[in-house]
C-alpha cells in the first residue's frame, strides 16, 4: 500500500480555495490555483506571490563546534560567512556528486541554520548526524516545528512591512534577522526569522516562525495583497532565473562544477567531496550547464537528448514555456566544448529535431547580468 502523503498546515486551505494538489517529495502540495500557472508567474514578476514552503526541511546545528561541523559537511566556507548572512552551499558525497543543495544561515559561531530540500528532510538529517558525530554539536531537525513561507515579487516589501517590526529597507539581499511577526498589527506577536532570499529571480523574503501560526500569517499576508502561488509557477520562475533544482541540474550523477555552481564552493578548504572536485577541476570538467534559446514554440522537456548532427552531446535538465519571455526555454548539460554562447544544436523531441542556440544563464533577472554559457 502506498504511503500516505504528508500535509502542511495549509494543505486544507489550498484544497478549499481552488488549488490543484499533487504529490511532491512525499507531501500533497498545490501545483496551481484557479487562475492558472501563467497568471501566477506574472503575479510574481509584477506583484507579490505567496508560497507555502512548510514542506522544506530546516536543520539547526548548535554547539561550540558548529562551524567546524558545518565546514566538514558543506562546500561553502562557513567560517568566513558574516554573522546574520546567508550563503548557498552543497552537501557532496565523496565522489563530488551532490547529495543536496542548501542555504546556510549563520546566526553566530554556535548556531547555524541549514535550509534543505523537502526530498532531503530525512536523508540530509541522517547525513549530518553521521558525518558530524565526532563534533561537539547537536543537530536539531525543526522541520515539523517551524513554518516557512515566502513572499516574492516587487511588491513583497509593501505586503510584509505592516506585519513585522523589522526595517525591511535596510535588510540586504542574502541577510537575515529576527523580529516580531504580527505584533505590528495585533496583540500576541511572536518571534520569527526574516530573510531576504528567494527562488524566483525577484526581490523577496522568507519567513520562519512557529508552525502553529501558519494559517494566521498566511491569511494576514493575503489580506496585505500577497497572492498564493503554486509549485508550477515556482518552477517556471526558477528556470527563468537559471536556478538549479535538485534532481534536475544537480544529483548523485552531476557535480557542482558541471552545474556551474562554483560560487557555492570553496575548494581551498577540506570538506566531504572536495578531493574529487579538485581532481575534476584540474583534469578538466567534462560537461557544463547551459541555457538554450529554442526555435519555434515546442518545449524541450527533461531527459530530451541534445545533438550536434549525429553526435549525442548531452541532455535537457529542465524545460518550460516562459510567460515572462513569451518563448520556450531550456537548461541542458552538454559536453564542455559546446558550452559557448551562440553554438547551434538540436534537441530530439519525441523523434523530431528542434533547433536550439546556446545562451548564458539566467534567462531572466531583475538585477543580475547574464553570464556566458558554461560560466
């Protein structure tokens, strides 16, 4: 008998308010609401989207060796992260492939928060406990105790401002702080972490607070103008922004170097998988992640093979139709010699070839400049 799907504190609300829910990483999650995915993407790009991220995992490393333990497991140099700053980091296996990708929040030298993917809730927890057993720390899995919501879009600050006693204008990108949530509008405010982060390519915030308050905060944010957004639009937004998704652009067969995630690593320090990654860097990275501009309106999907003539040179990792750009886009892992802007290739879509051209990522960014393909 199939294992029952888990629910977030907001699953009942999603179902009662027109969401189409689907299985995702063991949870029943909204993929879209009544207005549809394309409308939701446009809301994120032009207004304020509200995301239920309670399915995501949250670990807290506490103790005098929290930094040393985190530096042993994570690819980022945690010791160098400023207090109250956030960095992207990978959990790697000994062969350099990716166990999961994370965001690392450094509260102080003895308190490190690690946000993990929903699919890694149990795997990452066990990995940290196994590989930090000799360090003087405690690993606390707060995934079921802590709600996580996101606001994304140019009007996010406006929606959140009246609900939290944090000066959002001074909270910089990839920084976080603590404050009272809901205390600004009613009695009974409670402590929360507020970070200026997101997974859409837009400005926005992520909130962490007691799970018992999830529905109350969700309702207040909606009343402040935020519009609920499902997983479908979230995936399109992250693809437009050129952001990797575990299981697609990174997994136990792809290394961070192949996925162009050098910014999330410090290969001058030792961590699990560092030796293998240094060898790959020195010997030559065989594959690189690129963006594809697609000719016509057909959308290449994950797994479609990429060709140079009769030569199979890679595969699509993610593909979608971009409402923001009004064209199909795709991300692919190809042989390194093809990872250059302007290279013309073809993708096999169920037996028919579609012309594509290599282009740098991201496809869309409100602020960041586009990088060259494979860079």
